C-alpha cells in the first residue's frame, strides 16, 4: 500500500494519524522518512544516509550495595510511578521534590515530577510534588564562568576555590528554603537525574547532589536517581550517572537504554524499602517478560563485550573538547557541557546577554544539520540546547563528520546574520 506513495501523501497520513504534538516537537520542516537502520546509521526512503546522534538515549548486579531488589516495568514513566509509590509507603510521607526543568515521565503521577510546561496538561497531576530551583550554573542566577584551569569543564567539575565555585552553596541554600517553606518539613523523596536530559544536559555544581541527599535524608526522605538517560555507561567515566557525584541513592530508576529500543524499565532499591512494599500486591503483566529480559541481558553483554562505556568516554571527551573550540569561536555557542555521550550545546543570541537563541534560529540550524546528513536533538526550557546523545557505538570519524557539519552550519548562519 505504501510502495510508490509520494512523500506528500505519507506526510498527510502522518498528520492525520500521529500525535500532533510529537509532530511539532520532534519533526523537521521537511521531515525525514526513515526506512532502515543499522548501528549508528539510518537510511531514508530515497536511500539517503544519516548519522544518528539522538537515538541512543539507550543490572542489579551492576549496582552497589545495598541496591539489590529489582522491579521490572515497561517504561521509564512506569518505573518512576512505582518509585513514587514505594517512597511514600516506606517513609509514610507524601511530598516529593524535583528540579525545575526536569522530565521524569508523562503519566498523571509523574507529570507532577516533570517540571517543564511543554509536557504539562491541565489535569490533576502529581499531587504533592514540589519543584526546586535547578542548580544550573550557566542559565541560573549563580555561577557561569568557565574554569580557568580547564578548557572544557566549567565550575561543575571544578573545586579551585575561586569565587564562582560558591554557586554550590547558593543553590543548596535554595533547596533548604524549598524544604523549609513548601513541604511540611518531612518529605517522601527527592528525584534527580545525575545530568538533566530533556532539560538540556544540565550539570550541577560539584558536591550538589551529595549535600542535597544529606538534607533530604535528614527530613525522612529517600533519594532517587533517575538514570533513564544517564545509565548504562553513557557518561563514560561510570556505568551509572550517580557514581560521578559520589553518592549512593536509595532507589535507581531506568529505561530506554536498558532495552536498546525494546520497551523495558526498572526500579532497583534496597531490601529495607522493598520490605515496606509487601502490604499489597504489586502486579505488572508485561513487566519483566522473557523477551524483554533476554534483550536487556544481551544489551548488558554487548556494552561489556564491545567496550561501549570506554567508547562513550573516548568519543564523548573528544567531541566536547572540539565543541568547546567552536564555543570559543562563535558568539552564539554559549556553553558546551555534559559527560561522555550525554552532551548539551547551549545556543545564545550573544555571550554577554546569554539570551536563548530564538526558536526560528534554532530550527534553521537544526534543519541545516539534518540536510547535511546528521540528526541531533533539541531541549532545554526554551528549546535553546542542542542535545547530542548518539548510540554508544559511534566512532571518532562520525564525531569528526558531525563537527564539520555543525561548524559549517553555524558558520553559514553567522554569515547570513
Ligand atoms: N525519565 C527521564 C529522565 C526521561 O528522559 C524519560 C523519557 N524521556 C522518562 C523518565 C520517561 O520514560 P518513558 O518515555 O519510557 O516513559
């Protein structure tokens, strides 16, 4: 039926039958008709090849003690729903805190954790969820200088005791205020991604999560790391994103990469928290079905056998170093950040104002990069961040190809301005 059909007709069918919001958020002006995929490459219906830099937002024995008990689900939203329920049952408290700008799911419960207007609907959602200031050292009120000791890493990783490293203290102060004013001084949980994903690869100042976990636990709450994007070696230096913060959460939620495209999610927690969850029956027909488990198990084997975590570190570090050079070269690249293959490139009108680059300009560059054969993502509260999170098998040559394309696209945009 689709054979020989024109692209216009295919687009019309998509418009009539697909979620219109998805069409708006993730589609190009001239959409790509993907027909085939292999490793990091995709082919459209005309046989045109694209380098995929956005698909890879791709166990219990991989986690440190005491994280031993696993519950299998079918998605990240389901995993976070379950984690919310378990935290509340275990602590006897109700309130949950998350970062502004975060995305933790689209179900009615997790919509409350999510704090980005684009993903919120006017229904009763996530009662008891409070959002606290995201410790963003580029766009937030504090921090923002690149560390003088390192060309790539900003104060997020730095502890050189310059004045700008005070950002951590100031953001912790904000969290303390939220804890003192918005909740009844006791909380059930604090949810945080080790590096914000949909929020635009936002990294926090060094030690922030460590201190936040302490404050939360003092108020009876449990700490939950949402590893849906950062888990499975993507950050390169560690298998889990939280390990880069020197903390051990009470619960870890995961999805996406665990099944490498197959629907699967999980919550891993401590035996103590699991024991609080035995009063009722928790049941999930497809959670942990044999097909999903076989796939997740071979994903873990492949990550190990193919050295994909090390590859994330090598290619990701190289990409960030080279992107930092482009940041220094172009007025409209404000910030380059991330770890391994979880990278954000924040675009601005100019470096002095840090005003987000307009959606029109973002779309123009996004479209141009696609026309040259590379697919990247967008994110951030104002859609101002290009997100680069490729399949973990990409090579140095792929990175060079993208860098050349991105450089040309920004260069051409600047020339027209
Ligand atoms: N948490 C994070 C950090 C996510 O990025 C996402 C999906 N973008 C989710 C949870 C929700 O996962 P799912 O789409 O599988 O429900």
